[in-house]
C-alpha cells in the first residue's frame, strides 16, 4: 500500500533521492482550509514516482466536489517546481476512494490541537477539542467545508468542527 | 481504457449509447446541484444553508467527473464545461424530478429524499459496474450520497411528524412530486442495453431497494404514499418540463455571454 510506504518514506523502498526530496517538499504543502495539515498528513498523496526526467505525483480528492482539490494540486506543483524538481506531472487517482482512515497519526494530533475533533477511530469517542469533554451534541452533519461536521460541547457549550469519518 | 472496452465486441454498447447513459447520471447530479445552489443565503437556518450548499458541491463534483468521462466517450472534443454550459435543454438527460423548482424547504427536502434514495441504489450498484471508470466515480459518490440521504430523510421525518402545518406541506409536496419518480425506476431501451452489458444495474432490481428505503421514511414521517400516476415527461430522453430552460438560462448565462472568460 502506497500510504504505508509514504509513512516511512522512500527509505523503505528503493532509496530514490529525488522521490525522497519530493516527499520532504510535500511535508510543507498545507491544506488551504486546514492549514495545520500537510498533504501527507491528509493522506491524499498516493504515490511519488521519479520516472526518467519526470516526477509523477498521484493525488486522490477527498470529496468529489471539494473545491480545495484544485488549489492543492496547484500548490503541490508550484512547491515541487520551486524546489527545482523540473517536469512535474500531477495525476488524479479516483480509486480506491479516499477515506478519513488515511489521515496520519500526526495529522490527528494536529487537528485536535487546531480545534477540530479528528475523525473517530473505531471505538474512540468524540472529544471536545477545547475542554476535553466527551459529551457533545451534533448540530449538523455538514460544516464549513465538505470534510467537516458541526458539533457543540454540552459541557463548555462551545461549538466545534468534527472531521467527518468517511 | 475502461473495463467495458474489454467486453466481447457484440455486447459493448455503442459509444453513443454509453455517452447518453453517462449524461443521464451526470445531468441528474448537475441540475440538482444547481437547484440546491439557489438556496445559498436563503435556507431556514445557517446549518441548513451549509448542508444544502455542501450537498450541491458533492453533486456538482460528481457531475464534473461524469461529464469529463462523457466527453471522452463522445470524442468530439467537448470537455465538462462545454457539456455543462453549451448544451440546450433538449440535450440534457437529467431525470425530470431534479429540475422541479425548490418550492418551500419542505418541497426541496421531499425532492432530495426521493432522489437520494434512488442515487444511493444506483451508485451502490455502479460501484461494481463492468465500466471501470463509472465504478470508480460511483465508489466515491456512494459515501457522499449516504450522508445526503441521512440529511434529507432526517428532515422529512421531522417535518412529516412535526406540526400540522409542516405535515400538510410535505404531504402536498410528496403528492406533487411523486409522479416524477416512475421515470427513475422504469427502464427504457437504453437502460436495458446498459444493464445487459453489465454497465448499469437493471432498474427493476433498484426498485425494490428504493421502495423499501422510501417506504420506511414515509412511515416514520407519518406521510401517506401517493398513488401511482402517469405523466408525459421523460427528462432522461430530453423531454423536459418548462422549468429546466429557466434553470439553464441562469446557470449558463455567464459562460455564454463571455465565452472562454477566466479570472
């Protein structure tokens, strides 16, 4: 699975220096709506392949209509080109569809610290990112972006976003 | 390269048939997305405003993926924008249900629930389509559609089993829109051709799932299932109600007035 390969970057595979460098660059390309998450944290980078002179990067959209996808693809290309990676080809990968399970552990921690409750892993409870209470009420399954739902903490009464589990 | 292309020559429907079929899926999502977009800034509460806009976004996203694919099948150089903005009403293949006006919030919810339940069945079945590309789009869309149906069914129950006023309004909307549901579930020659090739599910097989889903929601919502009735419109064959032209006039105005404009 490409994602695991990315978690332990190119070292785990053949040590292609160009791919490794590209992954380092991608670590600093952030989601425009959730600027604490890199595209690697989001789990939307499916592969980085250095083929001949060309670098191919596979990106999977989170939601079919997420308007951030185009911005993200452009930022990835810009960042790689700025780093001197030369001929960069961004490819959209539809299958298998993106899942919130692909969010990295680090990404989950960053979300919580940013005030967004990360998607519930199996058996875990919703936690208010402000006071830590597990007593929360769903206001709407739809939030300010396609990937978030809207909740309110029943203890501190603050509203918060929850990264949806899909 | 699609899996459909590897089917035995005799069973693979013509490019024209496949193009028309993909347009049915794409246009149904696009037109409903545009309709829901009309709610932005007007919904009864902020949460509902966001929800309808989010659903619209998913639908338009699905439509883009499908229209891009339709353009590739057609091989006449039309991309998703050309197909969305430069076709006239008779060339649209959306189901008549989705072009019906928003009405009040209750009517929008009734339309949405009837369509979501259908789209969920379609996408579930298409995710194992012999057409690889459709299977990929559907596998993604099915996750979104589950959310849509939870929202619309949840609201239909609240409104139906709500006050006397809300009950009466959604029952009236249901009675008015029910006649457009038959088109979704009654196959024509194209639907049958696609089903025979393993590209699309047979609509007869979808009907029971749809009836079950909608039946359960109507029961919980204390709404009465309207009697079946016939109607002359077949949006999926390009025979539309007068509402589609008005919707397209608004949706297509800008790209037609300023062709190729960018910002």
